[in-house]
C-alpha cells in the first residue's frame, strides 16, 4: 500500500513542475532570462521524474516514463542551445574575441530561428 501514497505525492510534484514548464508558452519567443528560468524548471522536472522512476509499475508505464525522460532531455538540449546563443556575445567579449573577423557570424538571429 505504500506505493499508492508515494505515487500520489510524485504525481502532485510532477504536475506542479509540468505546469510551470508549460505556462511559458513558446520558449523561443521568451526573453533570455525567462528562457533560462524555464530551463532550470525543466531540469528540475526531469530530475524529479528520474527520482520517482522506481514507482513506475508495469511495462507500459515504464515505457511511457522513458519516453517522457527522453523528451525532457531533448527540451533541455534545445533550451541549452538557445542559452548558448544568448550568452555567446558576452562570452566573446569577455574572451576579447568580439573584434576577430567572423566572430559576429557565430551568433545570428537566424540561429535562433532554427528552434
């Protein structure tokens, strides 16, 4: 009987995090700080889902859980790439590479459009 209360708790936690992730709308259109916060929340959601994975019972539930984890990894990768694009100009500046020919071509608005 212990699994039932644990599953209810896990569901409550995961639902709360999921709502925070999905309320952001189209993450490409978010400003850099909002997208970074979304990235942090998505990471928390994935880690929580991984933590609660022992509660998955049965083949279908385990398979669904694995698909969710894979999807969350993909979301985190895309959010990470967008964060890299957002922070690249500052990083180039800190490394004194802003003036190097071609540096400006590394990051463009067209890159963001890929997502």
